[in-house]
C-alpha cells in the first residue's frame, strides 16, 4: 500500500513538473527544483529546443536508485 501511494505521489509530482510555468526558469533553477521535489541527485541537465520551445531535460537518481528523466519547460507562455 505504501509503495502504491509513493508511486502515485511521484506520478502527481511528475505531472506538476511538466506543467508550463508562468515565468522563465533557468537550467540551474529547474535542476534544483527537480532534485528537491524528488529528493534526488541530479546526474545531468541540459536544454533542448523542440518545435521552437526550449525544454530543460533533467536526469536524476532517487534515493532508491531509480533513474528518471524529468522535462521542465524553460519558458512561460
């Protein structure tokens, strides 16, 4: 039951991280926020451009050793 709740919380957090923010976010700020939200260490972070939009791609490792990639919009709309 705890594992299912934890997975649900992670899914909700990931969804929230993918929501477009109302302001521009630097790569460093995005990496810090993702690390804090997931209680994880940042392995790599870079910015890509897709369809004319900048997206920060943050790769993390959780305390459980799970590697995840989180994408954060770099610009508000």
